[in-house]
C-alpha cells in the first residue's frame, strides 16, 4: 500500500512513516494477523533508506502493534493503539526503573529559579536549580510531560542525560556518591489544559495522573519532579505486604 507522506516540521522521516503505518493499522488496512510490507517493500514504495524503514517498524513493535518474527516478517498484533505503561512499585529500585523504561526526550535544560509554589510543593531550597522539561516515552504517543529540578552541582549535562538510558538519579549516585535515602511521592487526579493536551496528543480536558516525587539524600532534596500522565497511557501498580510477626 502506498501512503501519502505527511511530514511535520522537524519530524524524522521514520516517525512520519510509523505514524502513517499506525493509521493504516487503526483503519484495518492491515487487520490483526496481517503482514505489513517488508523493509525492502517500504523502501521502494516510499523512496527511503533501509534504516528509516527499520526504525519505523521498531517504533510499532515497541508500541505492541506488531510482532517481528524472523523469517515471517512484521505481523499486526493489535490495532487499538499503544499499550499503557505500567509501573509496579515495591521500593526505590522500581521507581528508578521507570526512568529507564520511559526515556526522557528533553525540550529544555537551563538554570532557573523555582517559583515559591514549586519550592513549597517540592521541598526545594531557594536559589537556582537546573530545570529540565520534556516528554517521556515515544513522542508520537508520549506517556507523560515531566518537569525535573536538579541541584546544579550534581546535575549531569544535557548530553549525558540524552546519551544514557538510565535515570538521572542513578548518574548522580555514581558520580557524587550521594545516595537516595528515600523517595517521597504523591499522586493526584488532574485535568489537562489545552497546551498540555497538545503536547501529549490528546483532547483538552482529558483526565490525568499528576505524580510528584522528591529524591532525598542525607542533605535533603537534591532532585524533584512533576509528571502528568494522560488517562489510558499509564497504570500505577503497587504491592503491599503484611509485616511478618517476629
């Protein structure tokens, strides 16, 4: 099937192709169980490189829309959009795993003075912090908007964060020796504004989960974040165990 290529400004070609293939799958042009065109067929139909075709199919596979089987090709596994991100939490390691799995695509990275409201909510001391904003997950179907504040003397560079699949907190622990003593977290319901909805590619007024996290070391909070997760793209799972009697 030949699809009309509709690139958005500054959008990589493989994301354009992935978006068009998603739409074709949703429209049942390729129903569940059907084979997608091969990388070679996509290259011929769209005049693109093998790398571009491979990256587009990778995004679809990460969303759970297709299964790539050696010798069989790319088979449509489902057509109802990407699977929601599920975070199962039992302790600090699981919370840090979230940052590994839901990679941050940075929009802005700059020193900034937190507002009085941010200082009160996040437990930040007065002064400049490194303020990082961006989207988590695939920008085509992001799972969250995140705003992160990091102590300037501890914050990795933008290039370090972008090059690493790990959590910012883990890089801080390895470099400085500071240890996360505890993570304080609160979760509230929210409604997305028009601007937030545009960034997350959902309708204005969509319900969301707002998570606030404070990463606390021996000297207090050294990193804090606020994230907005649109309904349907994020599940928070927690296991509570009864304390054993001694």
